[in-house]
C-alpha cells in the first residue's frame, strides 16, 4: 500500500504548530494520511519569528531561554515530543525536516583567518589576513 504524507507547515504559519497538529492528528488519520512532515524544530536567529531555516542553535528544540523565548515558533520541546507521540499513536510516520548547513545570529564578532588561493593551483596563496571577522555576514 502506498502512503500519503502531509506537509504540516507553511511559511506564514503563525506558530503553536506542535499543539495544533496534536489536536488534529486523529482527523488527519481519518482523511487517509499515513505520515507527516514537520518543519525544522530548532531555535532560530529570529526567535519566534524564525521558520526553522535561520538556524541559531541546532540543539535547542524549545527548551532554552535564547533569542527572546524558550519556545520556538512552533512550540516547546515537550510539545514537539507530544506531537510526535500523538502521530505514532495514530500509526502515522513522522518526517522531521532538519537544516544542517545554515547558521545565523552569532552573538559576538569572531576573528577568522582568510586565505585566498590561485584558482588553478590551490596550493599557491595569493592573499592572507587575520583581520576579517564573521558576524551574521562578513563585517
């Protein structure tokens, strides 16, 4: 049998997604959905305004007081785990979107080492500096 997955989020969702899903999971199962795709659950640079793709802390799923709140846009870690549990109780699979290659919102400037190399010979250095800094974007 082929399953049917619902993407249970969109860019303009106002928040509190985990609780909303937990309240609707039985209805979604009745409609024939067998799986759910959740947005990234991590703390965002924009705090509760972030959508999960402006990752601030990969390990904060809504349990630490950072970026203006404990909860993420979608809720707390406890609410997230309850939503997953509710899906499993209905026999639904859960697919969690994760974003590993985005980082935003460093808390302070950080000096970094920059080295430019020749395009055709990456062993030959053209330029070196330690004056560059990395903070949100290059300073």
